[in-house]
């Protein structure tokens, strides 16, 4: 039989298996539109940055500082861009392989809802990663050590993400970023002559590890159980069959699959997009503290409540201080910072220092009238004092401190006010991260989509399998954002697909599952090593 006859037969064979065509080229108009949006986004970031600095009359940055700031912001946005095409490809794999949406439409659709997810996010996850960083580096984020920290952890996460993407392996950007944070913390302590164990808040890290470890287990088990439940309750044969040819599924099934893809994309934006926001805020605080170290949108009406709550917290701390002499502000700041580094907060002198710190914060805000009116020269000190007090309150229970229910409630309210004053996300930062994540979704998605759609199970993905994996992923990620937990979209969805294959008796491709497991296991040590090495090098540069 001639090649001319064989080629159409081969093509029809591919269609018969329901395998989608992923080789459509991009129209030049699409490329131009993509570049225009990218340039517009960068221009908007520069305009907003300058406008914010002018609004508080901050002096223009020196050329060197401005270049460092620009480079740091570009690297942070590059991380979100890579996150987009690496992680979000999981969300579109099911709708593409069930022919619910054409590939190009699916990635544009997913990118749009990633964009909206970031814009409408709560911000609760944004600082979850930041709390893992060494406190001394956070307090001096505008220094050479601070820039070394930011560059190291972001570049390390990007390197690992690109490496796993090149091999077509679904891997978690959250996982890589957290490993990078740990690597910087360990390297910082080792370079300081310590053993490295105090460079990381291991209690906080353990909580993040649990959330990440929960992701693949939850995805696998929950998606498998949901598929089995569907088989028991919904007796429609076409729901459990692979697509025939390139025809779309029945309308109601198609609607469910598109809805779940939409929710996964939206919640992915809301969860993963926030991780970059927290780091971008650290960059901005270090480079332009007058404009970004404090939330200057808090108006003077909030000042009386802030002062009252600060005074109440000071009295609580004083109760546990043992009646010792109250230190001055400088000594109090040093005592709390040293206690945070050593993770030893349950001491009378630390409570005394926290009492003095709270009183000084209240006096500063009251004296200036509001956070809006804190002058440039005092901004860094006020912000650092508020950060130290908030972080200390968070870690007190983990240090063995036993507080009454009333005192715990008072300090919780105080922490919320402190965080409102220091942990906020300007609108333009959300827009820029949303654009980076959304545009990233539309680039480089094919490698991961092929792995999820073709290489996890031995048979083609059915409609019920795709819906089960997506429903579990959307629900888990949505709940994680609600509770401020950084979880992995990739782990949940790809393991969900594997779970449906196992529950369906379709069989798993052992080599792919093994490689995915190895990537999951190796991400932390690899990211720790890369970030630690980069931090060591960059500390000798800056």
C-alpha cells in the first residue's frame, strides 16, 4: 500500500482514538496581541511604581537601586509566567482531551480565569511563604543580603520549573518555591557560622509540608472515590467512554468539564498567584519603603482603635514580663529579633520587650495621626516593629507560652491590625501578577498537557475521569485559599487523573508515574541546593 494511501488512514486512526490535534500554529495577530499586552503590563507597572513614590514624596531612586528593583520585579514576574504555563496546563488537559474545548480556546479561557483569580484573591496566601524566610533577612530586605535572598529563591524556583517542564513532568511551582526559601534560610545560617537549623521556621515549614504532601494523596484518593460514586449513581454509558473521533461530548457533560476547568483555573490564580505577590511586596518594601512598607490606605479613622488595641496588647505582654524594667525601643527591638531567630520567645524579658514595642508602636501612630502620615525617616522602624510584634505573637504558642483565653483574643485582634498595616497588596501588583500568570498559561502548555492527557493512564481519558479529577482539584484549591494554605494545583490534578485511571481499571503507565514521583521527591532537595548555592554566590556579589 502506498504512502499516499497510508497517510490518510493513519490520520483517521488518530481521530478514531479521540486524540486531539495540538499542532495548530498561532496566528501572527495573536502573537502581536500577546506582545502588546505584555508591554502594556510592564508599562503599567512602571507608571504605578513612580506614581506611588511621588504620592508619598519619596526621593527618586538612584540608578543602581532602580536597576536592581526593576530586575527583581522582572524575575518575580518571570516566576509567575513560568508558573502559568507549567502548572495551569493541568487545568486544560481534561477539556482538551475530551474535546470539550479546542486547545487554543482552552488555554485562552484558562488564562483569562487565572487572571481573574489573581485579581479577586483574598491575599491570605501571599505572606504564607514570606513567614518561612529568616527574620533578619526580611528586616533588611533592601540591603545586599535582601536582594541576594530574593534573586536566589526566585531564580532557583524558575530553574527547577523549566527543567521539569522540559522533561514534560507535572511539578509544583509552590513546592519549588518553598524549597528555594528553605535553601536560602539554611545557607544564611551556615554562612553566619551557625548550624543552619535556626535559619528556618521549621514549625511553619512543617505546616506547609503537610499541605503539599496532602495534595497528591487527596487528589488520587478523592478523584478515585468520586469516579466510583459517579459510576454507582449516574448510569450513563457515554459518560464513561473515551471520545470518539473529534466530536465534542454531550452538552451537559461538556458544560460540567468546562465549568470544572474554569474553577481550577480561577482557584489556581487565586492560590498560586499570591505567592509571587508576597515576594514582590518584599522587593518593593526594600527598594521604596516610604511608599510600600506601610499600608497608607488605612485612614485616620482607624487610628483610635489601633492605639487602643496596641495599649491593650502592651498590658497583656506586661502581665507575663515578671515585673522587670521596661527596655527602650532599640533594646526591645533587638531582644524580640534575637528571640525570633533563636525561636525562644517564652521568656519574661521577651514579654517585657514586646510590651515596650507595642507601646512604642501605639505612640508612633498616635503621634503622627495615622499610618498615612508616618514620615519617610520613621517608616522602616515602624514597619519593622509591627512585623516583629506580629511574628512574635504568631510564634508564642509554639514556644510554649500559655495565655488565657481573653489574652489570646486580645493578641489575635492586635495581630490582625498589625497585619492590615504591613501585609497588603496594591492593586497594580495584583494586575501585573495576573497578567504574568494569565499570559504564561498561553505559552508552553503543550508538554504538560500531553503528559497528563496521554502518559499517566494506559487508556484515553474518559469524560467522567476528567470531570472527577477537575472537581476534586477545584474544591481542594478553593478551600486551601480560604484557609490561607499553599497547595499544589499540579499535584492535586495530575494525581487525580492517576486516581481515576486506577479506579477505572485502566492501568497506569509506570514510567510516567515513577518520574512524577521522583520529581515530587527531588523538588525540595534540588531547590534547596540550587537556592543555597545561588545565595552563597550572590552574597559575595552584593
